[in-house]
C-alpha cells in the first residue's frame, strides 16, 4: 500500500475510534435522562400494565367501545395492537374519569356517551401530554410552594456564597497575611462533614435563632458549605488576573472599589459564573438536610423524595416531579454557560 | 509643566531588606529621564513609588509645589505605561483610551475627540472597535500609550514599556516615543534595563545598582566618564574591556603591555604611584594599527562581522578582549592583530572600590 493511503487509513481509524468512544459516553450519560423524561410522559397503563415496559409513550391512543349485556365495555389499544378491556358499565361519567386517569387522554363523558350510542366504535382522542405533571402537583400537597421556596433558597445561597466567598477569594489572591494558607485550607473544613451528621447541631442552632423550618435558615446552612468552594474557585480566578490591570485602573483615576468593579469583577465573571452554578446545583439538589431542617415548609427535592417513597403515588408521577426538579438546574446551567468559558484572552476558568 | 522631585525616598521590606536606599532625584520640566540598571536595582520600585503603587519607607515626592507622597494614585495627575501593557482585556481599544477620561467626568464630545486624536497619534485609529486579544503586542503597547497620553498628565511614567516587544519593533517604537516626547514635551520618567534604549531615549540617565543611584548624567557623560567600574561595564555594547594595571612612573603597566599616560593624567598618576588600578577601554578605543605602533599584538580567536564594522575578539590571559575594526580588510581567526589604545578616552577605576579615578 502507498504511504499516503496508509496514513489516510490510519487517520480514518483514529476518527472512527474517537466517534465510537464519544457516542458511547453520550449514550451512557443520556440513557437515564431519556428513561426519566420518557417515563414522566407515560400513562398509568403504559407504566404499569405493559410488559415489557415500553421505551417511549405511544404517540396516540385508540379506544374501542362495545355493547354487552351489562352495558358497555371500554377497551384501549396496547403497544402490540391488541385491545385490552379497561372498564365495563353504563355510567359514562365514571367510565370517562377512570379512562382519563389511566390513559392520560382528554376523554369527556359526552364524547363517551356519543361513542356508546354508536357502539361498536373505535376512535382516537387527543393525548394530554402534561397530565402527569398536573397530577403530580395535584396529589403532592404544597409542591408549588415548595418549588418557589427552593428557588428562593438557591438564590440566597448563590448571593451569600458569591459575595462572602468571592471577596474572601479576592483577599486570598491579592494579600499576604498571617495564617493565609491555614485559613484557605480551613474554609474547606466545613465541607468535610456529611450533611446528615451535621444536621442535628444545625437543628439546634437554627432553632435557637428562630430559623428552623425557614427557607432562610436552610440557605444559610447551604451557603456555609458553599463558601469554601467559592473561595477556592474565585481565588484561582483572581490570581489569573494580572495585578497590573488593577494598578493601571488606579493610576488612571479609579478608586479601589472602582477598579474592582470596572476591571476585576468583569474579568472574574467566568469564575463567578462557575461558582454560582455549583452553588445553585448544590442548593437545588440538597435533600437530606432539607428533610431534617424543615417540617411544614419543605423544599422541592423533599416533596419529590416523599412522592418517591409514598406507596400511594406512582412512579410515572414521581418521574414528572423529578423532571420538574431537574429542569431549573439545566436551564440555569444553560443560561450561564457562555460566562463559564473564557470570554477574553488570557483569563480562563 | 512642573518638575518632579524625590527627596530622601527609600523603601525597605521587612526589617533590613532595602529595595531602595534613600535617594534624591529630580526630573526637570519636559525632561526625558531614564532610570537604568539591572533587575533588582530599585528602578521599578522608584517609579512605582512615584506612581503611588508602592508606599515609600521614607521621603517625599513633589510635583512642582504639590506634595503627592501620601495621595492615592488616582489623585496624582500622572499616567503610566506598564511593562505588560496592562490594557484592559474586556474593553475595546476605544474604551481602553476613553475609560480614564470617563472617570474624570469629561464631556462625551471631548472624550471622543481626545480618543480619536491620541489613537491617531500612535497610529491605531483603525483598531478602535477591537478587543486587546485581537491585537499584536506592538498594537497593545500603542493602546497603552494612547491611554497614557489622553489623560494629559503632569508626569509620564514608563516601566519597561518596550521590553516585551521584538527587537525590530522595539527600535521602531523607540524612535516613535522620542518623536512623541518632542511633540508633547511631557516630563517623562522611563525605566529600562536596556542600556542601548536608555542611551537613545534619555536626556539624562540615572544609573542604579543595588538600590542606590550610581551616576546621573547625559548619555555622553555616562558613557565616556563613567562614575564607577559598574557603570563602565554596564553601558556600551560590546562592553568595555578591563585590565588590571599598575601605575609606575607615569606609565600603566600590565603584564601584557605598557602604556604611557597622556599629559593630562600625569599629575594624577603621581598620586597613584605603585597602586593597582583598573583600566577600562571601550572596544572602539582599541584601534588596529601597524606593528610598530601597537601596544598589543594577539592572535584573533573570533571575528563577528557586523556589516558596518567587525568585532574582533582575542584572549589576554584568561580574559576575552573585544575590539572594533573597520569592515575592511576582512580579518580571519588566527591572524595576528596589532592594536593601539586611544588614550584620550581611557577610564581608570580603583580596583578595590571600583570608584572612578579622576585625572
């Protein structure tokens, strides 16, 4: 073989291998996400009555209604095409309600009565895609309030950890002082303790300052853990910003605060964005401490957690709750992603 | 414009680590003053004290009658060009130049006029909307320069502004800096470790070494009447040749040669009789000559052709000596060269203290 074609072949093999590896990783990462989202849109029937469980909810629904001695029987089409009887009776009101709950469709009593009069008949009503989401919020008490509480806790956590941690990071990067190294390690000390083990003293402390079962109290606890990480991220970012840039601002008329605001802060934005993202995700996902530190005012993960454990609720509803919980983290990361890559030459995360 | 005055300025770190021993220094109105010295000599500390970025341990800084020693940098009415340009990477060229003016709350139209005028002066008016990461090093330095010019400072500070540029660009910027200075007439303090840069830019040079000022003078004075062995060795390229000689009866005696001192030196030589001195001879003062006239004849070890001239190097004992010869005839390694000292330019230094011996 000619050397050039050999080289081409080798290059081809290399790219192919790379694509296989990348695709494999993507599949591994995306499979659980896909299963979760898919499950959150499935009807009760699809989630519980099919074997094997379908990978995706069916695009449409087909009903069949037939007259029997006892009245009418309503059947629904399964994935394999056969019809399975769903309910039998004469009360269109009750039968439609049962069908709606089982199949996530918008079947009304009037529609069913109409079909009964023309029985036997087959038809396909519209599927209600968001039925599980609606049901989740209906059956989980206080889920809406918990969602907003979670947003509040996350924002306060970000605010606190970014201001305190960011300024501390700046101090670590710019000033030499006694105990600097020890202190920098010290801020990581609080992260050593697992949330569960530190939860009891936190209950006592928050209780004594009147913040037990309050979102603010929870945010304080999260912020303390988050500050250490923020300090480390921002300190390395501030170290990467040449001191000369600040000195130039000083010489050219800026005060200390002005130089920080106009020069240092915009340059540190990637690091601050990364810290904000970590703080958001940590606060948003945290369940165990929230479980202990709240009683009547839980955050959203606690609600989802309880939905998962509750034997009465069902897995497709819990999946809907989980997607609602995952979505803000995805959106938040997506929104700040452009700040996280290096925006200007020379300053990288 | 007012003079810049430093009185008794020093900087000490910790208990007794002196970055700068107490110095007095004046940059006169419109003067281009260059602080020259090797790294760690205190020149950067000095300029940073003037800028207000470093707090002096002792002393005062005045601009005219105004004492600025304890003022924050922003109130000193001076501007600075930094070694790494220090142009703000998140601002466009326009904003980099305009930002200081905006901080001064100047009217918008005036800012716009000033930015355009100054960027034109340094030939970057076509780059106004670019970000620094889209510029070359030379262009960035021009942005820094335009920014420093735009604020119309009382004193201009430049901390090794050319050291990050490549050799050709450095030469070009040097010429432009000189031209801009002639146009603006701003009192300028310029820090460099490059003696050629200092020679070509300065009205006066301040040679610094180990936190002390060794000599202040015009480039000519520094070059031909160096105050110490250190200055003589630091200035000039190739550097001066040094020979340890003994004064004996109006002559300088080295174990390879003997030279008669000129008449102007005779009285001084009488006082130094029998002492060991160091003779400094610059390469261009070692002239190729006929064998009969020569103070020194040696076989050439290396020839460096330079186009306009050639540098000839040979060994004298363990020392390498360099001389400058005309471009022709072409000399070759191994050939014997006969050299004569041009004695009107000779410099003598105390071999113990390194201090200059005056004629």
